[in-house]
């Protein structure tokens, strides 16, 4: 018999279930608010579609754009309200409508030659004088990572420029124009006479160039821009991004592999070839970019996927581990992080037995290797996880495209 006591127990149980369900939904919504980005790009004529554990709809002017194509009257830039189950508000996001983009996916190895704008301080040492050891660089206020632009009004571009001016100073005070922590500063430094060499020195160690092997990600015929690496070139001692004065991307071939293991990242061993691919235009946190000198094959154009189109699961990596010819290998996308750093957007796991057997997974030199999913370019490998070389980080291809567009715009300004 259904008595009042049974009814009370039923309603208590029902309320407990509803409370637990409400808490779960609120936690889920709070989590989605954290992980969903503030901005999205959508291809012209397409709708903003979001896949996930919780169904999410993007609502603009009362219309769900996750179900309806963009109309002619929809502006190029607009705001949407993201709602869980189409009902529960999560956050507001900005949407930009862009043209559909096809690119030539590459995966070829390339050599990088980069010359800095000024010289970077990579070490500060003491000078041994008749009166003992002194450090003019430290006394002047220099630190590792500072960029010296000029000395006594003379621009410096090489180690030789700096050494010549200091050695010819006769111990007189010099004026340094530097960039430190992205701020321009003026410092005074007084060279000391080195007891051993008989030359004036400051104890400053500087670097003016860098070189290495990487992987090309894509070439955009529409922009005339080629890009690679997926991360910036930084000084090996200071970790600071190298400020570009000039540089070039050249053809390269892979000769050997230093296989990676847990705690010891491996490396592709290659050599530069004479053919120049591109003048280097930008070295920034998303990679290296230049205007291309060669005509890449345009018959195999691939659509570039936007970040909301990427899914967890199977994917492919296109990379070169022997010679100059790239090859596809199996991998998985294990994590997608929209709001992480600009280069660590995905976690990739290599699952291809052949690639693991030869390289151990991801190794240095594979940075920039394109990632493909469902026939589209989704990103590029950027870093290996030192403790597990089968895994690494990857950047969204969308982020690299935005930089490529800025390179093309800059070239138009220079030409006009």
C-alpha cells in the first residue's frame, strides 16, 4: 500500500537525485565556461558547431547557429551566447567569419638560418685586471637575455662588432642602447683592461645568430607564405625569443636519427642544402614564416580545420625521418585545450609502431610536422614530453594561419 511514509521516502529520494543532478550540471557548466574559448572563427557560409560531452548551442539573435547556416545578413563579426542543452547559459563568445582556406600540407625538413636584430647577452663573466676580478657587465646592470642594439650610437649586428668597439675604447665609458624585458633602456659601461690578453673587455658574452633543423607545416598559395616549427626560435642559453634581423629557410635532408627515450629527447640529424626556400620574415611564438621562393605542388590542396572541428581520437602525423620525403604515421589526439598557451593547444600521442621503433616517438626536428584528421589540417607538433617521448604538444593550424595572414599583410604594406 502506498502510504504517506512511502510517499515521503519517495519524494526525499527524488529530491536527492534532482539535487545531485543539478550539482553535476552546474559543475559541468562551470567547467565548460573555463575550457571554452572567448573567440571562434567560422568559415563563410558555415555555422558555429561545438561537439562535446555536454550539448552546446551557439545562439545569435534568437537563432541557433549550431543548426543554421550563416545568412547573408549576418555580420562579419558578431557575438553569440553559448548555452548547455540550448537552455543553460555558459558564456558569451565573439565570432569572426573568415573565408574557407585551402593550404598545401608539407611535412618536409628544412634548415633555419637566423640573424638577430642586435646581439643577445647570453652570459656575464669577470675580467681579470691588475687589481683583481671585476664584472663591468654586471656593474652596468646588464642581464642574460638583454638585447644590445647599439654602442655609442653605432648599431651592432655581430659578436665582432661588439668586440671591436670595446677593444678600441681605451677604457672610456660606453653608452649601450638595449632592449630588456621588452623595454628600451640606456646603460653606461666601462671596459676594463684584461691582465692576460692586454685588451679591453667587459666580460659580456653575446650571440648574433642561430641555426637548426625543423619541419615545414604548410604553404598558403593565397597568401604566398610558407610556415614551419609551430613555435618560435629561442636562444639556447637564455630561452628568450630571438629578435629577427634577417634569415632564411633552406632545403634540408634527414641523414640519421638519435632515438628518444624517457628523460632523453631524441633528435633528427640532417644537413642543409643549397636551395633557399624563403626569406625569413617573422620568428614569433607560433613559428617561423616567410615569402616562398619555390612553387609547391598545388594539386593536393587541403582544407584547414578550425579549432572547434577538432575531435579527440585518431589522427595522422606527416613527417620526414629519412631523406626528404614526408610520410604519414598514426597518432591520437588525447587532449584539446582551447585556453592554454598559444602553442600547447593539443596533446598528441604517437601510436604508429614503425615511427616509435625508429624515433621513440616525437624527437627534436619534428617540430612543425603537420597533423591531419578527417582529411583536414588540424595543427602541428611543437614539443615532446620529456618523460614520455611518445607524447607531445601541438598548436592549432588556425593559430599559424593567423600569423601567416599578418605576414602577407605586412608584405603588402612594404610593397605599397
